[in-house]
C-alpha cells in the first residue's frame, strides 16, 4: 500500500518537472519577445554554385515565409535549436536553413523575409547577391576587407579626433601586417585596448578587429591622412574540384593553400581651422574640448597662522593634461603654497578624458572676515566653436585670532616661514632628462680593441712562449759583451745607491756605470772613456745631439768631483745619481726619454667641448650637438661624451639621434645611472611599441656582461690570458706542474673573460643593431625606392640589421616585420 502511494507521488513529481521545462521553453517567446536575422555564406557566387541562407529566430520557433524570394530556387534544409543560460538570463534561438540556387546571372535581391510568431511579425534585412558566370575569383570575393573612419574632418589646433581602423574577415587570416598612416600634423596615441567583435554586413557575418588612434591637431592648415594598408594571408579556394563537383572546391579541401592580399582603406582630408582671437579680457587656458570646473575649501573657519586647503579640479574630455595652474585672487594678508598637481587621465576609445586636481595651502596672517573670489577657467568649446568661461562660487573664510601663547603671525614671520618651506621643499627633477657631464673625464678616450687586434694580442703570448722555448733549447750560448756591460752598469748603479758609501767609492761606481752603459751601445771593451769616444759611440747608436752632450757633461762633472778634491753634500750626491740613471735610461731607449715632441696637429677638442657646453646652457641644443659630435669625430670614444650628445639631440627634438648616442654610450659606460634614466625617458617617447624579444641563451649565460664596458672586458681578457701564458712558461721552464691552484684559477678566469669578449664581438659584428633616425622611415620589400612599402617605423625605434645592400639595410623589427630601409634613415649602434 505504502509502496503504491510512493510510486504515485514520484510520478506526479516527474510530470511537474516536465511541465516546468515545457513552460520554460515556451514562455520566453511571449515574455521576452523575439528578433530575427538573415545571413548568407557569400555575397558573390557563380551561377553553378548554391547559396546557403540562414534565418536565425531568437525567442521561439517561428514561421518563415520564403515565398517572397524571386530569382532563386529555394530548398529547405531543416532547423536547429540552441538554448543558453548566461548569468541567469535564458535565451533560445532557432535557425532555419535554406539552399538557394540562382536561376540567372545578375544582381539578385533577397527581400526582407516576414517571420511570424504567435501573431507577431518581424522582418529580416535585405541582402544583395551578385551571381556571375564561370568561377568567382578570390580578388572579387568579399572574404576580407578593411575600413577606416574619422570622427571629425574639421578641427581646431588642440582638438582631438578619433581615427578607427577595422579589419573585417569572414575567413581565417594569417600573418596580418598593418601599416598605418604617418598622421603628419598630428600628435598620435593609440588606444590601449584592441577590440574584437562580430558584425553582419549585407547578410554575411564577419569577425571585426578594431584599432583606435587619438589624433590631436597641432597647427592650422589642410592635412591629408593617407590610407591604412593591411597585408595578410588568406586561404584560397580550389579552382578545380577533383570530381568536377563544386562541393570539393570549398576551403575544406584546399587547406594549406594561401595567397597574400593587400587591402587599403580610404584617405581623409582634414581642415584645421585657426582658432578665433579671444575677446578683450579673456584669459584663454589652452584647453580644447568639453570641461567642467570645481573648487572647495576643506574648512571655512581657521585661526591666524593655520592653513586651509583650496582644491580646484578641472574635469572633462580633451587635452585636460594641459590645464594650467588656476589663478586665485586672494587678499594681501594671505600666503599661498602650491602643491604638485594630481592627474587621473585615461586614454579611451573617445580620446583623452579625466581630471586634473590642484591644491593650494592658504595661510592667513591676520584675523577677520575674508571673501575669496570665484575661480575661473576659459576653454574653447568644440561644439559652439567659441570660448567659454567656467566659474566656481566664491568662498567666505573666517580667520580668528591666534590662541594665547602662540607666536604672533606677522608679514615678516610669514615671509620667513615661506623661505623655510622653500628650503625644505623637495623637487623631483626626473620630469626631464638629467644634466650634462662636464668633468675632465669626458675628453678622455675610452679605448676599445678591434677583433683583429684582440685575436693578435691573444696569439702574441703563445708565439713568444714558443720562440722562448725554441731559443732556450737550440740557441744557448755565452752571454754577449753588451749584456755583460749592461749587467756591470746596473751593478755599479746599485752600489752607488748604497747608504753611507764614501765619496770616492760613490764617484768611482758612478764613473764605472757611465762607462759601461756607453760602451754597451758601441760593443767596445774598455775601463775608461773620453768625451770623443762618447760622441763616436752614441752617434753610431742613434742618439741625438742633446743626449750626447748630456753624457759628455755628466762625464765632466764626475771627473771634476772625483779628481778635484771638492767636498759635496748628500743633495749633490743624490742629484748626480739621478742624472746618471736618467742618462742610462735615455741611452737604452735610443733617445725616446729625452726626445722633445715635434710639431703635430693641433687638437681643438677641449675648445669644441666648452663651446658645446655653453651652447647647451644657452638653449641652442642643435648647435651644441654639432659641437659635441665634432669632438667625437676627433677620435675621442667616451661614454660621457656620447651621453652629452644624446642629451643635446633629445633637447633639440631629434629623438632618433638621441637614442642612437645613448645606446652607444651604454656600450662604454653601462653602469651610469644618469645614462640609464635618460635612455628610459627617451624610449618612452618612441611611437612604435617594441616587440617582445625571444630569450637569448647566450645572453642568459653572459648576463654579467651588461655591467662592464666592452673595452674593459677586452683588455681584461688580454691581461688575464697573458698572465696565464706567462705562468705556463715559468712553470715549464722550471719543469714543474702547470695546473696548480693558481694556474687553475688563472685558466678559468681567462677562459670566462675571453669567451665574454668573443660574445661581445659576436654581437658587434654578427648581430649589429641600428636606430631609426627619421620620423617616419618607410620599410620596403626590396632595396630600391620602387619596391612596395610594407610598413613605417618612427624615430628612436631599435631594429636588428641583417645585411647591407646598395645603400639599403635589411632590418628586422619583429618576427613578422622584416624589410629594407635606406641606410641614411638609420644609424648603426
């Protein structure tokens, strides 16, 4: 009994559940209404091909009337239903599919189709289809196309316009490459978000990719915005089916076959009108757009000497970032201290919008009732094409006397407080590039080694070691006369330098050192020497007259002291010893030590450098850059000098050359913080967004190389390698083990540093980089001016140079952006 009742209740619940589901399916068509849309799979077909028509009904299962279609044979293909619940919202759609076959060629129309649901009628949009004889070419089809729009074609300076580029694709495209216009006469900023959505055009569904640029007119005139050009690879439908059936000509059976297509949008002509002259007494702020103004005090009652904050906010759409500090007329007994403005500005699809807030600390110095005049701001309204003045309400401020015991506030004390505040104020100077470097080290060339010299210096110690080994093994012989005399001279000089040596012994050893040194050059034996012999020997050895006369005078002074019996003090002994040592060194070097430099080319680097510094400080930045570059042309390779050239170029508005010289400076002084800051500042001004680079394994291995100048690494490698080879030679000469602890350490250090140096040369010669110098350098498909323009790069963009050909450079900006640019438009780092 209880089992029967339970089964009955269970059956009732099932019926209720099914009824609820049926109601959910049926009710939305009545509660939420319905909408219809018609779509076709192509807008141009051949006469022997069928067209698929889909009528999508959202909101219920309706009746579609296709009897109004003329010129096509209509065959129903069935219906399909889809149900979705998103965020609690129920939706149901039914798709009616039809196969249409054209009865004759020409432009046929699918009229609006009436769709009836529960007595309500809705209509689809009209669709035009072009039917042609024969095959439809890929060029004629509308699988992919591009459009661009401009929100305004009439502007005033400072007004912004929105340039929108859209790529419509009904098929899957590959490798899209966009070359947008140069936008000459505008300052340009791309909106950060790229939009992607679906849109139906003439009955066909497209995936739309949208890019938005905010343009701000810079000066009056007629400006031309060139077409945007996009190049992409699209699939090619088969021209001939394998079974002479159109079904096998579709893209399913032609996968992998693509052709490159080029699409261009319309160009625009923009008229930038001059702004009207402001009326008398109008203080134009420079703002153009739509703005509002607000102001307020944080309190309306304050004691004398205390501060009250006045906040003024400028909000709106337009160049709000250029809003100036508002002028507030205050009584003479008030002191004002400005705070740093705060900006909350975003770049949206509609352009720049946001607000800029100014805060002022007001300090009254005397009690009383005061009125603060309204704050005003005049901007140019782009709708009315006239100046409009905004005004805030006035303010009343009650200032009470200072509390007992407080220091009275006077004009003098307020002025002193203002000076103290100014002394304590911290100003961030990072809004601009950092200052020049004027130290003496700027004119000191930072030497670097070429690859050939580097390899030669690495091979030289090995060659010397080999020569030493050969000479030591096969050419051993007795010590030469010259070597004996040289050793005798050194020993005599060493003895003469002994402390507390008697005068005669001191003079005798000086005499012996002089005789031995001179005779070593002539290879003539003897214990004494005359002035004539000195002249004969040294002349034959290549010494100049000044050295010969100095040697004869030295002989005369020693003999006079030795045989004259005169007494002389320690200073005279020291002087004689020093003169003999210098003379010995001159004789060894064959006159190099005492030689007087002959006349040479006058180096005006110092004068040019000071001239460049003065021009820079005077604001003549272009001339300063030229002066600094002349210093560099004199052969001075210095990171600080290159830093100064970059500063001057950046101040002069030459972004490309500025980044080029900064990058060159980084190679010489990579750890300079000022250089890194200015380079990052300049990179932030570059128009082109740098692509993400792939991880370089070698760069990861030699990561520490970025912290050392290239010249330091090269010279350090040569020094360590030389020390290691000398260590090998000494240990081999002594017949001992080479790889001791010291030898192993020298080996590891020399190998690591030498490998790092070769890594630098690899980047310098095999992977050279360049900076685009021109503000808009066209990159072409070949090395000629007639080659197709692929895309445009702007000043300051860093590229990799692959090779050079006929005054052109083949450069790579990213994986899919490779082409040829004129060598004059780029500078090799």
